[in-house]
C-alpha cells in the first residue's frame, strides 16, 4: 500500500524522473547490480582487477590498503554510492563497464572471466545482458537516465521538465488538469512497480479537463471541446484534427483509456513519459492561450 506521504505529498517532476538526483532506493539498486556483475573477487581475477582499479584510479587510495577480502571492499563501495554525490552511482556503472570491456570480460571466449555468478562461463550475449540488467534497474527506480553503449544518457531534457513543472502551476481555473498531471507523475513513479497504464489515463484526463475548461459552453468530451475551440478561436482545422486523432487513439474501443477489447494493454516508460509530457504541453498551451488570467 502507498504511504501517507506518497498519497498526499507534493510531486516534483525532477524527483519523479530523477534527473540530477538519485534516491536511496536507486543508489542501493545500482550498488546491487554492480555487486552482481562483479561478484566476490578471487585473487588475480578480472573482478579483482576492476575493483583494484576503482580503488587506486577513481578513489586515489594507496594500493597497499586495498582490501584482501571483497566484503571489506564492498563496504567502502556501498558508503561511496549511498552517501556520495548523486552522480557517483552513474560514474560507477560507466567505470565498471569500461574496465570489464578493456580487460576482455565481454569477449566471446575470454582468457580470464570474472563476471560475478557467471565466473568462468563465456556468455555470447553478455554485453546485451549487462545493458538490459542495468536498464531494468534504472527504469524500475524511475531514473531519468539509461545505460546505452556503455554510457549513461539522459532520457528527459530540460524542456520536458520545464513543461511538467509549468503544468503543475497553471491558473486556478485549470487546477483540475493540474491535479491529473500530478497524479500521472505519481503513478509513473509508483513503487514497487510503475503504473504506466493509469499514468497515461491521468495524463489524457488532464488534456480533456483543460480543453473543457478552455472551451466556452458545456462540453462533455475532449473532442467536443476541441471543435468549440476551433470555431470560436479560428484554430487551423489540421491542428484541431491532429489533437482529436491523437487523443482519440487512446480513447477508442480498443484504446488505452477504455480498454473495450478486454485485452491487457502493455505500455512502457517511454510511451507513458511521451504522453505525460505531450499532455502537459497541451495543458500549458490552453492555459496560456485561453486562460482568463493573462
């Protein structure tokens, strides 16, 4: 069940999408996946060499202080990840991957193989498996970054974040739309599993609420409101039709919002984020263009 603070607390887009920050859960999850990748090192193994290079090159510690037992090394690593700067955990992912690759741990038939629980067992798809394992953790914890080709890349830019932040601070008359955006953000970061389907539904409800608010008269649906806005404000027909098609796709008999087919709808983070950002931009446009508080 969700806690009180999760149900009623304020939502900050940068915290939900975790850009330039890292929650404790995210840090621990990254630590765990690195531990799983490296495993408990043995003498003169690839894993030991990676850990030793981290100790001496990244942390600038003397070589003679390197722990003989891997459990002591991991205690230091855990503290560095958990208590250090937010970007430490991402530096760690890039460093470990780069070192393993340079040392031949990802080769089809490596001479020395120290990949955690796969020690001594060449894995033909190991590079793909490593990326998938890391990205599974990043997505589950709501990170605003993904691991691509051995590097950490931001998947949410400043314009998207600014759009989300603006849609949470629209005039009072659009407060209903703002509330839906806030709920969509919460569902996108829901623990233990994000609720992408309902996050998209809330985002679409925000767009509908904003359109009904902006259009004069008593309109019941987004499509009706868009028609009114088009005729009352001389909007270009193609623009109005594109809005109706996009939102109509999610609300038709087999769409996301109503699920008339009875079949489970499978969504991912990328689509849920796209709909959230798109709907927030739509809310912002209507609030600026047709709001009473100018």
